[in-house]
């Protein structure tokens, strides 16, 4: 291997090791406490994605994590009365979360924009 290639390889390895050691504290701090709040920012109008987000949030809420769900962009369609049939399952889940004390916020500007 030529000297410039080996120097480049050693420098690349050093940068990789430096980045790994710099990110280690971030990776180890990614765990939530037993009752830390959970905020879900939901933007999709895909029924499966909405179910996944609300289902995950609901499970965490039952584990004593205060839950706030922010519906914005296309996700506001799941809260719209005009889409009762399309999002009937998601509406039932939202109603259950509200009954259990979760907070659901619907972006008014997005709702106006989506009709």
C-alpha cells in the first residue's frame, strides 16, 4: 500500500473511532425514565402508521407515561368529522386515549388547509 493510502486509512479509522466514542454517551442516554412524558408528532394520513403511533403511545400511557399526541399535516384527516368512515378505528382509539387522560392536539392551520 502506498504511503498516501495508508495515511488515509489510518486517518479514516481515527475519525471513525472518534465519532464512535463521541456518540456513545448519546446512545446510552436514550432510555426514558419510568414516568417520563411522551410526545408523538403524527403527520401521516396512512391508517397503519396512525395505528402504530397511537397503539405505541397508548401502551406507554398505560405504563404511566403522560401522553400528548400532536396531529398535524395530513394526520389531521383522522380527526376530521368528514372522514368518519375512513378513520373509524383510529377515531375509536383517539376517543379511548382521551378517556384515559391522554392529550390530543389537532393543528388548526392544518385542519383548515385540509378542509
